[in-house]
């Protein structure tokens, strides 16, 4: 930091000092400065308690407890010249302790604070004023896992910063502010700089953290789906094998479909299951869109006979915007509801047996048009 001397048109460096050299204290000085002017942390905060010790079965005290404009609790931990090794763990404990605080708890905590700092002031009135609402009952405070942590120190050890950055990947809202005292002659100066995440990168890093969590959740959900599908096909295959030779050589899969050949290249009889429905289908994909549509149109010209052999109407999808075509029977189903599996499997097996029967009648015509040997 520099002082500008306009008369000489030069800058004069201020001397960097330590809090301890200046005889400044964590609680008496740094904590009080922030309590009196929380905007130094870059946003509008309402300090609702100092040295908060309202935790069951523990004598621990957090430095400052605040609310932000979104109604989230903000745990502020102050250290002087060194944050120490355990500040992150300490702050996380405090955040977990505060997670259960209700709106009424917060009002009571704030009222206790005001009784010492501003007697006869109503906590409800101050809260309504801060959040710009008419009624205290309208306020929604400390929702879910929205607690935030702000760490303030002159120096952050590597083990602290690396832990903070790692925790941010899990949507833990953490900020680190570096404080630096300066002197020039008898004057004292202070800078407070957000270093993690940096101001310019904060929104980007929060976005990355959300993306990382979405990817983790997606990967975990994918593993669950894969396991369920293998188990489902493991139960369906023995049932279809009792009534058809089609799937004798097919094994369980992690995909949401399994396929058996009809004996005609590129035409399969497929089972498919999702969270919404299950189906049995004739799937046509010989690698060429024109040829696929030729087969589909041929089968469609025998639609009445095929549906009579199947026993009910089918859904015919030429899929003009895609390469493949299909003819399907759709049934209710939800692979994520195991209680429905027996009924789903029975309906799918019956549909496939009938679909195989309907296709077998048309197979010679299809082979003839495609000039395939039997």
C-alpha cells in the first residue's frame, strides 16, 4: 500500500506490520472492528452475536455470528497474524452446531446481543428492518444447509487454503479474507482483501462447485441405475427363456435395453425399460436409413395382420429424423420400483412372445425383399 503525495507527484510505501508488533489483539481489536463495520467483508451483514457459546455440551465459542441478506447464518472466525492449522475444522464444527438454529433461536440470540449493546431495542424490529419485511413471521432464516463460513487472518497456512478449496467443491460456502496492518508515522492503516475465492472468480468457482456436485450425484445415480438394470434383466431373462429360444445366449446388462436377433440382419427384438415405462419392440437398423425405411414400410403394409397376430394395436415409429425405425408395444413400468417388477416382467415377456410370433409370419416376405437367404 502506498500514500500518494500529490505535491511531489510520487507514491510513498506504507510499512507492513504485524498485529502482534502493534500490540493489537484478536478479540479486543480485530473482532470489534468487524463487529462495528461488517461491510469490510464486502457485503451487508447483520452481526447478531459475539463470542457465541450457545452450543449444547461444549464450552466452545465462535467469534462472530451474522446473517446475510439471504437469511443464511454466517460464521466469522478471526485470527491475527496466523490462521493456525485447525481454523477450518473449528469453523466447520461451529457451522454444524448452528445448522439446527430456528428462527426463534436466532431472534433470542440477537435479542441477548442487543440487550448488551443497545438496550430496549427489539430484535424482531431490527430483523424486519434488515430484511425489509413487515412481519417477523414472514422471515425464513437458516434454511437447510445454507450456513456460510468466513475466515479472517493476516496469514493462511497452505493446509488451511488447500482444505478450503477442496471443501468448496462440495458446495460449502467458504471465504478467506487476508488482513494486513500498515503504518506511516503515527497513523495505522488496514486492508481487508478476499483471497479465496477471489472477487472476480467467486461466481465462476461457485458454478464449478455446483457442476462438480452435479457430476458426483450423476455418477452415483448412474451406478445405482446400472446395478438395478443388471438385477432386473437377471430376473427377466429366465422368464423369457421359459417361453422362447430368442434370449438363450443373452446375458444381463447395465444398459436400459437388451436385444436378440430375429435371424434377419439388422432387425432385432428388443426389451427396454425406464423410470416411466417398459416396452417390447421390433428394432430395425441395418446401417442404412433408406433400407431401414424400406423394411418398415413393408411391415407397415401388413399392419393389420401383424397387430392381429400380436393381439392388440402397436405403436409404429418410422422415425424420419433418425436412421433406425421401430414397432413397439409400451406397458406401464418403473425400474426404480422393485415391487412392480414381477408384473412388469410378466407383461414384457407376454408381449415379446406375441411380437416374435407376429414377426415370424412376416419373416419370409422380409427376406425375399432384402434378398437374404433363409
